[in-house]
């Protein structure tokens, strides 16, 4: 039941509860990940700065520096390692804060080990498959700089998290094509398996709000029952 | 009727009555003075010229007296055959009635009034007994003057009354201004941070009302605060309790996952059973948490959603389903695009539960892929959306329809499930002041209607 991936993939598990941390460590080791653990936010930041990780699994409810703060801190340091947050206490609040702080996906406790392993593997695979093409996509006032991984309206950069950028890029490079939620999960998150998540809708919501705030007309449409489409209407 | 209008009208009516009464008193008094003066004139005239008139009556011609004497009649030989009446001066056109008893009287001649004063002149030897002189004065001009003055007083009075009304209205408005301010303050209480109106409005009566209102509001805000604290404590408790349960559940599940993957020994089957029992527990825990969330839903969780955003939400839930059944989403767009505050996570949860039910229990009995239709209907007057989910399954027996709403109750034919799904849906609807109804669907199965707002009577 192990998911295919390179054997040296390094995962950092940040979790304050000893039993959960050890269980996840044992479980991911079983799926052939190289697992390192940290029990609080400070040691997590230190660990990420010290060594390269392929994925960070971050519990939100850490004592001291919270998981959200760790996320914010790492993104501010321009460390773009994929981050999967685990939310437990205030499910909704944690999820929103975590994703807006730059996390890539979330899982709500309790989850299946196989689900966690599959997502971790997909996030790693997706991260290594970043398009290397240097291109600038233009859509009216919107300019998407693939190389610098930033989007602009005129000269002003739109403040997008990495996953928001990836989603925008996936949509904008397929103008007029209706992309289903499954297709977007595959394109942006690398999830090519059956996954029960509304992460696409959550990120579409964030993206729409940020594009509107930047003064752009509505560019992302919903095709009811099918998916989303990017077009200048 | 507005307070200002009321005071204006009261001032108008009161001053009109006052002025009418006053006008009447003044007119009566004026009439008395004028008629007294007429009487004085007549009496004076009589005193100075009655005797002379009688004395000279025979000797000089009447025409000579005309112009000297205003208006008089000299009667000699009163009551005898030789009675003779000499008219002097101006006479009324119809002629005066016959001379009466000495004294003052008023007679009507045609449509004119005359004041008459008759005196007996008994001691004039030349004419002998029974000589009477009667002086007359037309009252026409006097009455005219009285009428004029009465009219002037009344017209002036009405003008003054209207003025008083306007002034009363203005003052009434002024007096009502503190009340108006209090009304505005009270109307703004709905969105106010602090449940209180101002202390001072500049009028003692209004200040008293404000004080009474504030006393009541203070009790109310205390009660609200206590309720909020209790709700916050309950929410905190629910979150902490589920957190405390989730964490060990997580480690137990993961450990069993590891054990299952690592070992294939004789204990593996038991481990698998334990693992699936924990998974069941996890589902129940999530649902119980959802129940408590729906019961404790707070207004900050609500968001203004238009029909499209709401349909997107439904689309998200329906598209996530990985069932072989066909799910159709229909949005019945009303004439105007309604904005309505809903609790998106709650709606997602409710829809998720209803769909899950429809896909698990709502499949046709012959085992063919089911057909589920999700319709979103928006009430045109209230803007409240209703989600209608129809399936083509076996349906829910009419007797079971109320019972399945209660927590831990399953349909009488159902063997699986926690029995919490519809209870969650019910709580979510109630968090929106709405309700859930279970009925039969035109597709042949169950129809669940989730009204996310009060139903119209």
C-alpha cells in the first residue's frame, strides 16, 4: 500500500502530541518517507532552515509559536516547501488561517494514514514538476509572470500565496477550457487519486477575492456541475 | 397623528373657541354700550324738547320742525276722539306702530329696528290731557356697526387661531424633537455595539422615557451577555472536548494502520476490526461536533451569498460525490438575484448529509444507479433559499418522517449510519430560523426540503 515516490523524500512532522507524532512518524516511515519530527514551532523553523525538506506536516495547535505563525514565518523567508496543515481544534478557523498563511492543503484529524501518505507523495511530485517554461501570460490588465511566479495588474503585484498562484496559472494557461475540480486537484496539487476535499473551492474563493480586490473584472467562472473556466467576459 | 400636528390642531381649536367666546362677549358689551347711548340720546332729546314740541305742535308747521327734530311723533288727545298725531322728522317707510305706553321699546318696521321712547306730557295747559311725545331712532346703523365689529373680531380671530395653530405646530415639532431623537436612537439599537440610548434629550419627560428604556435595555444586554458567555463556554467546551477525543483517536487509528500494514499474523483480522470501529467512532465524533456547532452557530459565521455563490456551494458538494448515481443540480433563478445571509459551512454540512443519505439509502430497490435532483429555490419576497433534494429510492415511511429528525434515530428499515445525519440538517436549518421537511419525491423516493429561512405563513 505504499505510494510510489523517490525513497529519499524527506518529511518534517511538527506535532506537539507525543502519541500522534510518533504514530505519524511510524506510519510515514512505513510508506518509505524519511521522517524527521519536531514538537514545537521554534524547533520546526530551526529544522526547516537547517535542512531541506520535501514536505512539512504542520499541526495548527502548537504551544508557543502556532502552526499558522510557523507557516507565515517560512513563507516570509521565501521558503516554499509544500506545507500540509493538520487542524484539530477550531476546524474552520484553523483551516482558513492556515491556507491564507500559505499552506498548500489541510487534513482534519482524525484522518487515514493512507490519505496522508497519498497527499504527501502528491505534493512532493507536484513540487518537482513545476513548469520550467519562462513565459508571461497576459489577460487584459492581468500579467502572469511564470518565471518569477508572480501576477501583476499593471505594475502592481497581486499578493498571492504559492498555491493561489499555481491555481491562477493552471486556469490562465487553459483559457476558455472548463477545468473540473478533479482536474484542478491534479494540475495544482498533484492529487490524481480520489480525494474528499473542498480545497479547490476554498482556493478559487480566495483567488476570486484577491483578483477582484486588485480591480480586475470577474475572470473565473463556474460551470455548474462541471468545474471552473478562466475567460475574459 | 403626529404630535406636532396634534398640538397645532389643539392650539387652533382652543384659540378659535377662546376667540369666539371673547368676540361674543365683546360684541354683546359693545351692543349694550351702543344701545345705551341710543337710549341716552332719546331720553336727552325727550327732556329738552318734549314739552316744547307739544307746546308748539299746533302753531308751527311740521315742515318747519323737520330738520330740527330728528324723528318724533306728537300725539294729542290720546284716547279721545280728538286724538291727533303729528309726525316730525324722518319716519320709517312702513310707518311706526301706534304710540304705546311711556317708556323705552324696540320695534321692528319691515326689516329695520327702531328704538322708541315715549313720554307723557300732562302739564301743558294748551293741549290738555293725554299728550304723548314719542322719539324714535333707527337702530339700523347701530346694528350694522355691531355686525361689522363682530365680523371683524371673528375674522381676526380665525386668522389668529390659524396663526396659533401654526405656532402650536412649530412648538409641537420642537417639543417632539427629543422624542424623534429618542426614536432614531432606539431604531439604531439593532446594529449598535452598546444597547443603550442617550441619557439626555432636553425634555424631562423624554429623559424619563429614555431612563426607563435604558434600564430595560441594560437588563437585556446583561441577559444577552450571559447568553453569549454561556454559548462561548459551550463552544469552547465542544471544541476542547472533541480536540481531546480526536487526538488520541488519531494516534490510535494511525498505530492500527501501521500495525495492519506491518503484520499479517493471526491478529491482523482483529486489528482491522478495531481500526474500522475507530473509523466509525471518528465519523460519529465529527457529526456530534457538527451538531453542537449547528446548535451554537454564531452570527459571525453567516455570510451574504447571492444565488450564484450559493449554487457554487451546492455545486461543490454535489461534484465531490464519487457515486455512480446521477446528481443533477437545478437552480431556479428568481426574478431578482437575492442576497441572503447563510452559514456556508453549515449549508455545506447539511447538503453533504442529505446527499450522502440520498446516495446511500435513496437508490432504487432494483440496484440500478440512482438519480438525485438537487434544486435551489429562492423565495422572491424574503430571498431565503430552500434546498430541495429528491431521490428515486424506496422513500421514508410517513410514520418515520418526524422521528428521523431526532438524533440517533434511524429510519425503520435502515441498518447503517449513526442516525445523526438528518439531525444535523435539522439543526442547520434551525440555525437559519428555517426548518426541514421530509416528504415524497416526484421521482418516487424521498424529498427533503431544507428551508434556510422562515417559511411564509
